[in-house]
């Protein structure tokens, strides 16, 4: 007895430990599934990043209104310098002393031919020395001066350094900057509309997966009940056969129905598991997570009874697809202005500060010097052989195409809304019909069971009534789910989506 008590205590401890290891089942509502799906959907994440990128483009386009500042630096190495003199001129200037000395020598020879000059020179040794040295000194001095002058006209530009800072402010460019800013703003709104479109798709997909699980869970509960009913009936028929009241054929037919019901039960169980895995994948959960939906135990689920009210204006404002096409039409309209701006006058104010080495202001000295300048640049297109006109016409055609597409989609959406309204009406009628059929099937099954117990009805009549009840209940479940989804599709078509 003591050993038995210890084993029982050990078993209880192990049971508690296992209970702590097994994760608790998570109960999810429809709204929670939608939020998880929106948070974890990759297409929505991509669309959100596109909205961010479009916002950056809009800010970049706005910067075009402001001045642009740029810095430029350059280094140039040349094999030869620059000379303003030809080789002949350079030789003439650098040899000016030699030419002058030669002329002076001729003059001195003419003077010395005079007896009077010779008499003076012979009488004064100092004058004789000056007369002998003057041509050489003059030649050397003038040659040095000429060489210096010639060198001043030869510039060492083998290494050139240039640096410049420029400021450019567009004053008028044909309205292109304003049009670009409008296009960027429309592009950001378009990205937001596309994000909304992706989110609507995710919501509809999540709703479909959610209600599919609810439908399969209801049918699994129905299959369980049907199997339990058939098993009890099989037991009753087996007892009647043993007493000789029922035949082996009656028992066999009930057994066949029971096998079919068990197979349906297995398929429903597997379908429920796979459907929950699909919903887990949509919600970003582990595929094998233990989840349970809040509406699984609500067999009377049906869409809200309040009628969805809307107008054509509401559809235009709430359908993201229409928003996208409307924005695309506006963007194409602005692209017409952009193309036209290329063929309109443009006026730009520019300012520059440039530094160079060699120094341009000091005889190409090896030092840096700077200077600034301001300019007003105008560009006026004169004639392009019809290029601008044809490009503007092409842009206008694109804008008209976008408008035609918008009108076409608007008509198709109107047709889609009408079809969804009819499906809601059909779903209401079908739901009412299946509810009445279910009431009739339950009454028929009750009468069949009473007749069987009283011995006035055959077992096959009871199995037929059970099958009819099973079918009626399954159709009622389908009708209720179809009514819910019809409301979802109507909200999707009208764009009036209440999360």
C-alpha cells in the first residue's frame, strides 16, 4: 500500500510537470488575427517601405526650390609651359645687348677715324680704357635685361591647381520644379493607396482563412455528433438483431453509414489542422502553434444585421484602387507640364568663387589667388522642328489614357458592388431556407426515432433521416459562413472596411 501511494505521488508530480511543459492553447479573435496578419505580411511591409521611399522623394523634390552649392577641384599637369613669344622674338630680345654692342663698335670706329678724337684718346689713358671696355659691358648688360624680359613672357604652367565653389539658384524654369513637387506628392499618396490596397487584400485573405476554420470546426463538431448518433443507433440495431427483430442487412447498412461518417470525421479533423496552419502562416505564428478561434464554438454565427449604407462618392473616396488611378491621372497631368517646361525660357542665377595656382592676378606666380563672379544665365529655345510640340502631345495622350483607365475601373467597381449586393441578398435567402430545412430535418429525425422505437419504421428510414439531418445542418453552416463572407466581400467592393 505504501509503495502504491509513492507511485501515485510520483505519477501526479510527472503529470504536473508535463502540464507545465505543454503550452497553453491561444484563443484568437478575428480582430487579433487581422492585426497579426497586417504586422507580419511581407507584401504590406514592402508597401510600407515604398511609402517611406516616396516621402524621401518628396523631400528631395522640395529641395529644388533652394540654391544648390557645389565645390570643384582640379589638378592639371602639362608637358610644356606657355610662351607669349616666338623663338625668333625671344632670340631677338635676349640678344639685344649683342646687337647694341655691334652698333656701338661701328660708331666707335667712325669716331676713332677722326684725327681730333684720336688725339683726345691718345692724350687720356682713362678714355682709352673706357672706349675699349664700353661695348663689352653694354653688350652684357643689355643681354641680361633682354633675357630677363624674355623670361617674363615665358610662364611655367606645368602644374595647375584650380578650386571653385559655385552657387546656383533657378529663378524660372518653366514651372518644372513646381510640377516635380506635385508629382512627388502624388507619388507619396499613391504609395499610401497601394499600401492600403495590400492591407485590404491581407484582411480579406485573413477573414477567409478565419471563417474557413470556423466552418470546418462546426462541421467537425457536427461529424462528431453524427458519429456518436450512428454508434448509438448501431448498438440499438445490433441488439435488435440479436433479439431477431432486425436483420443482418439492417445492421450492415448502419455499419456502412457509420464508416462513412467516421471517414468524414477524419477528413474534417485533418482539414481543420491544415486550415489552422494556414492561418498561423498568415499571422506570422509557428505553424504548429496551438490556437483556437473565438468563434469556433459559435454555431449560430452570422453577419451583422445592420445594413451597410454607402454612395458612389463613398466608393470613390474609400476604394484604394480608385485613389491610385486618380493620383496616376494627376501625375500624368503634371508630366505634361514637365515636358512643356523643357521648351520654355529658363533663367538661372549663378555665383562662383574660384582659386588658381599659378596666380592669374600676379603674373602667374606660384601662389593661390581667388576671385568671385555673379552671372545671370537665360536659355530661350527657339526652334526644334516640332520636337517639343510632339512630346507635349504624347504626354497629353498618356494623361487621357490614365483618365480612360480610371473611368473603366470605376464602371467595373460599380458592377462589382452590384454583384456583391446580389450575393448578400442571395446569402440571406439561402440562410433563411437552410434554417427552415434544418427545423424540418430535426422534426423528421424525431419522428423517425419515435417510429423506430415503436417498431413501425425500418432502420433504413432512420438512417435516411439522420443523413438528411446531417446534410441540412451542414448546409446551414455553409449558409451562415457564406453570409459572413458576402458581407466581407461587399465591404471590400465598397471600400468601407471596418477593422
